[in-house]
C-alpha cells in the first residue's frame, strides 16, 4: 500500500483502538510495511510495554497521538528512532506528539523526548504528571509549542521551558492543580525571581494559525508582586497578560525594556502602586493597554498621562 491510494484531503492515518480497555504491546515488528503512515492514533489501550524500537518501521509522522487507557512504563528510549516532524504537504501540518487522558505513574523519563529532534509541538493533557525537568524539552531545537493541561504539578526545574534554540513560541499551562505545599522552582507560587524567564524566547510565530507571541499569567496565586525585571529577557514578546494573580504593584521597569511589546492586559488585580511610567515601553509603541476590574485602594495615585 502506498500513499497514492489516499484522498489528498486527508493525511494517511492509522488508528488503533482497544475495546473495553484491551491490552497492547508494541515491539520492533509492530508496524512492518506501515511506512506510509503519516499520523498514528492509539486510543483506550492498556499499554504494558513500548519497546525502544517499536516505531522503527514508520517513516515520518506528522502526528503521534496516544489517548485514553494507560501506559505502565515509559522508559528513556520509548521514543527512540521515532521521527515526528511537521509535514507541510498534509492538510494540517502539525509535527506533534500528544498524550491525552493517559494514566501514568506520575512522571516522565527526564530525556523521554530527546530523540524527537524535529518535533514542533508537545501536548501532555490529564495524564497525572507531577513533575517536569530541565531535560524534558531542553534538547529540542525545533520545539515551538508546549501544552501542559490538567496536571497536578509539584516540581518544575528552573529552566524546564528553555529549549536549546531558545525558540519556544507558545507555552500553555492550563487547569494546573498546583500543589502549594512544595517549592515550584520555575514558577514559585510564593516567589518569582528576576531570572525565572531567563533563556525563554517568546515571539510571534507568523506560520502559526494564530500568531501571538504572548506570555500570560492567569489565575495563579502569587505573593502579590512581580520582580521588577521579570520580563526583561523577553525581548521579542508582543503581548503580556496578568489576570487574577493578586498583584498589588507594578513598576517602571516591569515592561520598560520590551521594544516589541504592543499589548498589556492587567485584569482582576488589587493594585496599590503604579509607577508613573509603568506602561512606557522602550520604543514607546504600546498599542493596546487593557486595565479591567482593577480594585484600586484609595491611596493609589494613577499617573498614566
């Protein structure tokens, strides 16, 4: 079978779905003669074993999606020999690895993705993951988007989201049940340091369906302030949103050095202090300023003009 037998409106795909939580074991012979597959979806399987060379017969994948079921053991070399890269001839170019609603033991091998040198997007959603480390994504030069959703994180290394080419364009942390009894070194609930975002490059990706170049803190409990130079290394960021994070003060150098910053959204905060030039950026090009649902103390003097 070759890809010429497929409707060009769809990527050549293979779906494997287990009924009633059926068991699945993949080894070196699992995908013999399936080199035509561009998108592989494995659903609702109790995966007891993924051999290091389980995917060796697949040529190149635009998408590898494992959803539902469970994986008993993810080893360091589980994804060895897999090539996941964006296929620009596909109807939807993705270059994505995704784990969705998969029961795990709570952790990923620290270098699990290290062989995915061409992957551009990684999604981990509702898999019971409690920790992420610097080596989880660090070696992936082409990685531009990471989505972590509905996890219970208790540990993040300081440079978890620093990739080798500093080109991570989109970071989505959504519905995270932070365990506040621990010390979160990347985004400490009680303490954000001035170098927390050091090494991160957030920039608008004009090849993406929705070019954004955005950093956002939404519904994150903090100690009420941001380090004055927290964003100073985000020289390519276009938009910053801080929403319902208990912020009480903002300073002149919070945004001042960001020459490409064009939009700032401050929403649902209780501000007691704003520097006179808080929203003056270095190129004086701030185009959109949104101040919404701000509970200002009476003693606050707003000097925005």
